């Protein structure tokens, strides 16, 4: 699909989100969470392009969320908290990335998972600082100096999420079409050739890893601003599993895939929990199985195939 067509679809999707949030007020929360998780999955999309899967990106989601929770006591301005949380996640991602980019495939994925679980244990055990499983409630937050509360807060965070999604989506779309994006794809298929060409696969993957950490951090910051309460569960392995689930559900063929997957995941979970409260996980599992069997390219792959057939 052309860049122009993807841009139009992205803008149409943003308009649809705003329309749904206006028509069905309770969807504002669900859609904002979906956009935040989609942003984190967009970062994972970069790693998937290199043939690597991270089972521990919840680390950056939780790190940024806690940074926002602690930061509200010092600087309550949302326009400062979100980029600061993303930058912190990126710096930690740089330190960890220097180590993990040496590995590939299952070793890459499991190392990320192990580090995420270490961070989860720290959040659980240092009760005096993190309040353990009880978590931390955010203090008052402002936007351009104005206090955020009630419906105003919902619309503001949703708008901020849309801006970040459109901005990062455009950047990733351009990056993947650049020579760097071609080199990133080369790690999956012909990494040795990159070495012969004088291109460092580790450096290319490290850039992707740090960028994915920044996007996951921004997603975590949005989740914190939306829920107004953060707990260690954000760093648990099941949260990382959700992100991988969403990546498979949405498909890695386009930057729109992560957001399609995130919206489908959150809406399915909400309705499944309402209809079959004790078996909503089974419903999600069935949905994933159906996608794997009937649409191995994810929801985006299904849409693209139908467009080609038409």
C-alpha cells in the first residue's frame, strides 16, 4: 500500500477514534489504553522487522508509568512528564540494549523477559518506595498549567495519545522505507552480508531497540495518565505477553497493524469480560487461534489481501 493511502487511513482512523469517543463516552478510556499499548507494540514492530521478538518490553512500559507517578509530585505538567518518561525508558533501553543486541532469536526474547521480571521483583519488594502490589496513585496533573480532571482529562490524554501515535507512526513509516530500515530487515535474512558491506548489525538493532523502548515508555506514560494508578503488574510477564499478542493480532505488515491489534484486543477483552466474566481469557485465546489459522498476517494482512483481491 502506498504511503499516501496509509496516511489517509491513519487520519480516517484517528477521526473514527474521536467519533467513537464522543458517541460512547466510556470508550474514551478503552481507546486511550488501546492507543498507548499500540504505541508500545509499534516499537516491537521494529524488532520484528529484524526477526527478533522481545518478551520483556513491559519493563519500559512500567518504568515510564512509575516515572510519571513519582514525577507528578515534582513536576505535574503532562507535556513534560510524557517526554521525560519516554527519554528515561530510552536511556535504560540503551544500557540494556548494549547487552541484549549481542543475542538473537529465543535468547534475545528470554533475556528481555528475565530483565523485566527482575524489575517486577524490585517493584514488589521495595515497599517503602513503590508501595509494592498496592501501587502508587498519581498526584494532580496539569496540561499547559491547567488542572486535568474529569471529562477534560479524558479528552486531553486521548488527544495527546493520538498526536503521539500519528507522529511516531509517520517516523517509523519513513524509517522502515529508508536504507536503515532495509538494513534492519537484512538482520532477519542476511546478517552476514551486512557485515561484509561494512554495516554493523548490532548498531542497527541497537537503534531499533532504543527507539522501541522510547515508544513503550511513551505508551506507559499515557497508561499512567489514563488510569491514574500504577502497580507492578505493568512489568509482569503477562503484560509483555499482551504486547506480543497484539503484535500477532494486528500484523507486522504496516505501522497501522499494532493499533488495529490493540483496538481489537481491548474491545474484545472488554466485551468478553462483560459477557463471560470467568472465561474472557479463553475468548481471547480463541480469537488469537482464529487469526493464526485464517489470517496469519494479522488483521492488517487480512485487509491488505482483501484490497488486492478487489
